[in-house]
C-alpha cells in the first residue's frame, strides 16, 4: 500500500490561490500598487547611489508583473526576457557606482526602454479584451501612470544627452523634479514653477500634455461609460 499523503491545510491552499490570483491575466490591482511604489521610490530615492539600484529592481519587478498580467504569448515573453534582464543588470550595475555622463546615458536609456515595455503590453491587452469591466479601467489607469513615468525618464535622458539642464531655471534637476514636472504636464495642471528650456524639451512637454488630455477624455471616459458591455466583434 502506498503511504497516505498529507494534504496541505485548506488555509494554506487558499493563501496560495490568492497569491496566484494577484498576477493572473487582467488582474491589475497589484500592478497599480507596484507602479505607485516605483514612482515614489524614484522620486524619493532615485538620486542616491543605492536608491537607483533599489528603484530599478522595483521597476524590473513592475515590468515583469505587467507582462504577466497582460498575458503576452510565450514567444513574446521569451523574446523580451533577455533584453529586459540585460538592460536591468546593466542599469543596476551603473547605479552602484558614481555615474559619469556615458554611464548616466546608459542608465537612463535602459530605464526608458524598461518603462516603455509595460504600457505597450498592457494597452494591447486592454484593447483586445472582449468584455469591458472594472479590471479594464484599472489597466487603462496603469497605462496612464506609466506614460508619465516614461516621460520623466525621457526628460532626464534629454538633459544628460544635451549636457545642459533641462529646465529654463538652469539648475540641475533631480529625479523628483522630473517626475513632478511630468505628472503636472500629463494632467495639464501647469503650475509653471518648472518649464523646459530647450526646443526638444518643449515639444516633449507638449506631446505629453496632449497625450494625457486626449487619453483621459477618450480612452478612459469611453471605458468607464461602457463598463459591463461586450465589445462588438468584427463580422
């Protein structure tokens, strides 16, 4: 006779199910919290040497979760896994040392590429969902927050590439400055305390403002108005 196997307690099985449920396809609640944590980490710790590495690890986890909940096909996951891992390792190793201009360019380029992966994957998934639900709206909000994060990285990258301050005040911007300006621009609040100094910076800011405004009044508004409805399939 085979020895009787001991079944795990029901509470443990329920806990395991709940953990798996957090990164199941179309479950964006945990991702939304991780995005907020990554934004706060970059704003508060991103200018410190150890903070850069910690923040990038958080971004890597955020991107991995985004790809998981976006339910990318296995071949796409495999194709993206190596570039993301290489970019993350390179950026983390750069973050461990004092950054010269070339290292900072590599670090900020890797950050922007990592950040771009997540909103694209989620946007494709949201656009293909046959039924519009609360999860669809949360996914759209995740894309909105990630767009602001991407532009903050772009502003830092432009400043480094141009070897000049991004803002018209002429003072070197911190990571918190870039994030603050990006989300103020994305939401079209426009406080005016920070303004871009160069032509490329101005055009990026205009692009972000237009994207933020159009996205809210079209994509998010339409999704909210149609929660619970099935999308019509092309005949």
